[in-house]
C-alpha cells in the first residue's frame, strides 16, 4: 500500500508474524497517559476502542509525534488549576487553630476507665 511504511526495530526479540495489508482506523479513549519504564514515549493507559471507522484512511489519523505532544499537554498542570490549589491551601491554613483546639478538648483514651471483671 503506497504511503504505508512500517519500521521494525531489528533488536526486538519478538517480531510481528503478520501485518494488516489494509489498515483500519479505530477511535480510542483511555484513562490518561503513562510513560512505561525504560522507554522514551508516552502510552495510553487502559485504552478502549470506541468505534471502527471504515470510511477513513490511515492518512486521516494523528501521527505518533502528535500523540506524544498531546500526552505532554495532558500531563502538564494548567496555570489556573495551580492557582486554585494555592487558594484552597491558603483557606485551609486559616482553620488550623480549630483542628488544634479540637484535639486538646477531646477526651483521651486513657481517661476512660473500664471496670475489672
């Protein structure tokens, strides 16, 4: 098939036995992206096929490089989310005195006596 090149790593122990002569397109979703140990690329965690697109060509899909860029963007913390987290931490720090006071006003376990049987 013109324009469809598959590069195989010669050092791989397991080589594919068969390749699809007519590639098909699937729509895939996952939980997030993950970088497996000892590799330099991101992979989709818990991938699931939503739909098989018989009306599209493999040329309509995103490239491996585009997928890696997408993973990088998804794993970055947005600035507004970081600001919101700082705001919540500031609010919670304002109530630390309540936590300290509730610890000192609670009866301790050793203050409770249990009668001997």
